């Protein structure tokens, strides 16, 4: 069992490392990285560098969860060590190591999907592998394993909390509840919105143990699990006071829940530019499987249902329900495991011939993700903004013709055609080495001169362009590919043993 989990982790982490961008390209990620940098270099919770043109002068504070920046500290230190050992520019090395965090966390999420499938839902080994692959390669989880965003960490921590909270072993109940509380606290430290899951945990625990314990014991269990969450909330309030001189101000007050619910609800589920189902085809079968899920394990099904519906409703009200310049419904990544795991009931219930649509959805989902990891998705957003101005955003969201699902494939062709212009590539590399940021620059300038939007978005290709030795840009991807093939082979063998 342990060797299978090891090979499963190695399979996914090698793929994520192989396809990683090795840099921090999102504004959210850059802000969290700057906070990590400031904590290590200056022992401070503020920083001076601006990421967007809208930022005010003076000390800058991150409005994002403190947990992600704290989690990045050892990776940042590792980057400094690698910089000294390999002679790589320090900023490049630290961004590389920090950007790889989500590759590791998403690989662990795949492992947790597998463990949940076998330990909590009693699925077969092959079903667990199918569901892990469905989540890890056929959903937007693959894309978000690349950059330094908080969603992958929140997804892993919440899923692990659910795993421990759903442990039916009475003898381990106390330890499991404490671990569930710890991991839920970690999720809250990354994204405060995860508090929405708390009623689901309480309700599930009541359903699970209502006939076996008194009310006093029930509330004692809840109190035990709540201690880590309460401690994290105290830390968050102290952090709020340092940032905003207000214990309750989080930085998200501007805009907030001022969105139009029906637009957000439709957009998250059905819009051509952000549809949960279009970007993650297997989730369609996850919804269809819920009737079997309810019949087979009603308590966990209701728990999953709360997590999915509560997040969907909350983000439908959110003013920025599209999740910014991201791939698919970024904010809904946190509930993706609870839409993928029910698919196992269909996989196990029907004959081999009926599994063909599930395999087709898996393959289709993989095909959907590949353009997003091959070319920086910002390029298409910039092109739409250049072509349609402020109207480009709505066209991206609601026009099938302009959906990123179509446009991103076109960008692959454009980028690979641009590789023939050696002079322009040299110019872009020169600007990148000078750390040109293009903050406030005209969109055409960014499209013509930004290295990250004009070449394949892989770290090893950037190292090749920057002139590093082939020991650094060629051998590591070959090694990672070998690990993926070998671990995949061992996993396939495990199904026959």
C-alpha cells in the first residue's frame, strides 16, 4: 500500500515539475512571494515593491492569506541555497522553488483522492487510480499546479481535513478530529473563505455519531477540533491589525459580495469562458453519480453536497466570480475533489462498455488542460483586450467564439510560429534578464516584448533561452520524464498484482 502511494505521488509530482513554468507570473502569486521574501530578508510583514499600477505609495501589504506565504518560507530558503550552489541568479532561483510548491501540494491532493476512494468509499485500486488521474490531469488542478496561488494548498488541506473527519474508527476518533481541525485551520490560513465548510463538518459529525454519544460528548468533540481553527483566526486578526489597524478588516472588503448572483451562478456553471463542466468534463459524471453516492454512503454524500453547494452559492455572489486572469473557474478548484470522487460509483457499477464515456471525458479533460500549461494564458487575455478593449473581458466569459477554450489552442500556434524570429527572442531574453516588468505598459508592448507570453511556458525552456548549461535545462526534464514513466509502470503493475 505504501509503495503504491509513493509511486502515485512520484508520478504526479514528476509530471507537474516537468510541465511547471518555474516562475511566478500571476499578480496574486507575486504579492504572496514578495511577502515571503520580506519575511525572510527583512523579518517584516510589509514590502516596498509594487506589482500593479493601482497600488499606493509606501509600505505594501498582501491582502491574501498569510498561510501561503509562511508555507513558502522553507522553499524560498532552498532557492537561496540552490542559487549559491548552482550559480543561478537568486531571484530566479527563489521564484523557481516557490513556484514549485503547488506541484508538490497538488500531487499530494491526488494521493488523498486515491486514499479517500479506497479508505472511505471502499473503491477498488483501479478506481482509485482513475479518480486520481481524473483530478490530477483532467481538471484545472493541473494548470494551477504551475503558479504560486492559494487554491491548491486550500484544496489539499480541506480534503485532508475531510478525510480525517470522516474516519469511522471510534478508537481513533479523538485523534482524527484533532487532525481534521489542524488541516482545516491550515486551509483557513490560506483562504479565509474556507470557514464556509465548518457547518458541513459539524453536521457530518452529528450524523456520524448522534446515536453513540451524548450531547456533552458531541460538543466536546467539536470544541477539540475547533481549537486549531480558533488559534489561526486569532493569528489572522492580529495580522489584520498589523496591516489595516482593524482586527476584522481582511483586505477583501472592496467589491466583496456585490456581484450579481444569477450572472455569477450561470457563469461558474455554464458560461463558455469559465464553465465548471466545460473545463472539467468529468464533473458532469460526478453530478450524475450523486444519486448512487447517496444510496451508497448518504452521510459523506451530504457532507460533499454541503461543500460544493455552499462554495458555489458564495462565489456566485462574489464580485470577481471569474477568478481573474485564470484558467476556468479558479475559485471552484477547492471543491473539485468532491465532484470527481463520486465518479467512482459509476466506474464500479457498470460493465466495461459503459466506462467508455468516462474514459472519453478523462481524455477530453486532459486535452482541455494541455494548452493552458503549454502557453501562458495571459497572452490570449491581452490579445482580446487589445482587440475589443474593455469589452474583451465579457467576450471571454460569454462568447463561445472567443472562449479561452478555443482561443488558447490558437495561441499555441502563434507562439510556436514566433520561435522562428531569433532576433526577437534574443531581445525578449535580454529584457527578461533586466527584469523588465511592463507595469502599466501598453498591451501591444507586452505582446511584442514579453518573454513569458511568447515562448513555451516551461522552466527548462526558459533556462535554455537564458544560456544555462544543458546539465540544468536538459537532464532534469529527461530525469523527470523517466520517473513519470517508471512510476506509471509500477502503478499499472500494482493493478495486476
